[in-house]
């Protein structure tokens, strides 16, 4: 079983407002990300927000730990709820391939151009905790290396939305 986790705890500083609530194709980025993961996962949670269209979790061990704090929270929730895997995406994931879970299987694996989009086994909790509580690099790539995750390269790069201009460009590519 796969738990879906939308990582939505960022500060959106480059975006200038709450990016999760920005609209894309007539719905918020947050709703779009939850709906996207719902098509692949038995349950979806939103990490790093209090208000969302799905159950929410706080980052772990605390806020402001970046995407690793969101993944840690999702892995603990998955373990506690009996899930084997966690499929993560950022709140701004708008153009993921329809066969994403198959592309990322077997876990652990992540998209090379956006490492927050990944399929992580619950067993990754221990190495992730070591990174979060250690003095080394607290990065997605350090986590991926620690668990020997595969980097999956897609034929077409996925969109990373950090500014209103990038959102407008993504909508234009989608014909809006």
C-alpha cells in the first residue's frame, strides 16, 4: 500500500504569497496535488500545513526542516498506519507522468530533476532521522544517497513553480 504525501510546508518566499493557494487550471495547486496523488495512493496527507483538503501532518521533527521534515512526517505516518511506501510530491507538482508510480518502482527512487518527487520505503525512517539530527548535509540528495535511491530521468522535465511568472508560463504550456 502507498501513502501519498503532498509536501506543502515551504514559505513560498520567491512566490510572494501562499503558493499552495495559487490557482492553476482553475483549482489551487494544493487541491491539484492532492487529487493527483489520490489517483495513485490509498490515502493522501498534506504535510506542513494546518488547513488542507486532506488530513494534515506537521513536519517532523519540527517545522522549517525543508522537504526532509515533510518526508519524515509522512514516513512515520505510513509506518503507524501500515503502509509500505510513501509517494511524495511538492505542492507545485503540476505535470507529472500518468505512470509515475511505475516509473519510480521499485523504491527507493526519485525524479532526477525534482528529488522531492519520490517513492520512499518506510524503512528509510532510520537513515532519514540520522540526517535530520546529524551535522551533515540536510538535503534531498544526501537522503537519496544514504538510502541508495535511484534517480529517474524523464524524457521531458517536470515543472517547478517558484514564482508567479513560472506559474503563468506553466499555464501557457497547458493552453490556458
